[in-house]
């Protein structure tokens, strides 16, 4: 599930923000959730912008996993690279 501008704050819920809007411990304040993926009985995992590495125009996309605390791995070096990769995958997949 992708979060549009009107859903961005709500999309932080369960990751960066608790049910009362409080910051959750262990979540980097520079990570903004832009999508959550998963399902099939699994808790969704976040895709985030890592604003600590932003150049002021773009930022890397990282994937979060939770195992006794959050860890993040690079998905793409920028949002533009990430969107290009998604577009190529969509063009190759049969409908």
C-alpha cells in the first residue's frame, strides 16, 4: 500500500507513531514511511525515505525489517531510481 500526500501522516502509524500520535522508541526520526508491503498473515514492512541522506532534492529508499528492533537496508539510491525499477517491473509483468 502506497501512501499519498493525504495519507502520509496516517501511514506512519505503527511504525514511527503510536495510536495517540506519540513517537515510538527505536524508530529513526529521519525515516518517513511512503509505503507498507506484506500480507498473507505477515505484519506489513515499511518502505521509507531516509531523509538523513537526502541531498535536498531526493533521498534513498530503504526497506525496514523488525527482529528485536528495526533495521534498514537500502532498496534504491533515490526515489527516482526506485520508481524506474517499479515501472520496468510493471512493464514486464503480464496483466
